[in-house]
């Protein structure tokens, strides 16, 4: 049952709880961003009533209820509306700590939600694939690009789909087969093109894995396996800290799985980097000549 459905089911609510439910439902564009104290003041009730109400709804406390409300807000509010609400509820002096705490919470939630057996299955399937296709659109492209850079060191044939100037994404995956794997990365508001591309890949017999924020995300319907990575709402955009952490884990696990092949590539790359002075050396200390 969604948070909105829970709030609409007022049977058994106290007078104060009904005030909270009514206020949240009528102000869902801003209520998810309020602290318990602020919500209590706006609903003309007490903070303790807000906390007890969250527990009554089945949450461990108000922070968990607030995260549930934010999840709904992420999927319904525009970026401009998000920015306006964040600007209204977060003091400028607290932005740094607020964002970092939200990122920490996203990683903790991801650790609790991700299935280690599924993760290991994904690693095995990717390691045995002939070719790997990776797709992420808009902000998810950054995660896809990062993954592709390191996957190209580990695997022989990695294709980052949707590069600027490339062919249409559907043309790029036209040759995908049952020997291949397709990784689709998408977060609210979910990309239809990523979902459609994965659907094509799955219908072609390829192994498909989704990296997304929820098992309820649209892309999960066309994925063989799903890796859940929470993308916390920290401003007018979603935080990708947890998704990058999951991708780091995939890179590490696949690297261990293909360690001999990776070692050879890394040794060759180190030689090339040295020969062409790719990296700058550490700055000398002032007292060194």
C-alpha cells in the first residue's frame, strides 16, 4: 500500500493524526521535505503526534515515513518544483551536511535492499557474455560511462550505447544476440528509451540486468535480474552516490572473476601510460630541489 493510500484510510486515526493526514495529502508537493517539527507546526499538532502517527502507519519512525513520501514526490514533481521545495526547507548553511547525510542513508538502504545472490549471478552472467552493452540516458549516462571505462579493461567487447554523435540506440543494439548481455541504468523519472531498448535486447535472447532504485521500477519488467541502488532526493536532481557504489562493487567483482585477463591488460596499460607520460607526477615539496 502506498503512503497516499495509507493516509487516505483514516479509520482509527485520532483527531491529531487526521490533521496530519489531511495536511500531507493536500500539500504533497512540500510536506515530504518537512522535518517532524515543521510538519507538526503546519498541521497544527505536536511533534510527538507526528512521530506516533508514523509508527501507527507501520514505519519505524518519521524518517522512514518521510523517505516514503519523498519517493512519491520524486516521481511526480518536476525538477523546478523539487528545487523550490528544497530551497524552502533546507538552510544554506546546512546544505553540505544535509546532502551527505542523505547520501549515507541511500547507501545504507541499498545495502539492506540489494540481494547478494542476485549480485553474484549478475557477475557470473556478465563474465560469460560475448559482448556487453551498457545504456544510461541523461544523468544515468554518467554511471554508464564510468562502468564502461573499467569494464573495457576487464572484458574484450564492451559497448556504451547512446554516445553523443552515435547512431540511434535501437540501431546500436540491432545485432545483439543470446550470447550477449545488456545493462540498463535508469532512475526516476524513468527513461522510456532505456526500457524499450532493454525490451528489444531481452526479446533478442540477451541476458538483461537493470540497475535502478526499486523493484517496482518499469524497467524491472524486462530485466532477468535487478540490482537495486537507491537514488536519494537531495535537491532538484537525484543523488547517484549509491548507484556508483553498486557499480564499483560490480567492477571489483568482475575484476576478481577475470583477474588473469585484467592483470595482463593493466600491465600493458601501465607501460603505455609510462611511455606517453599520461599522468603527471606528484608536486614536489617547497624545500625539495
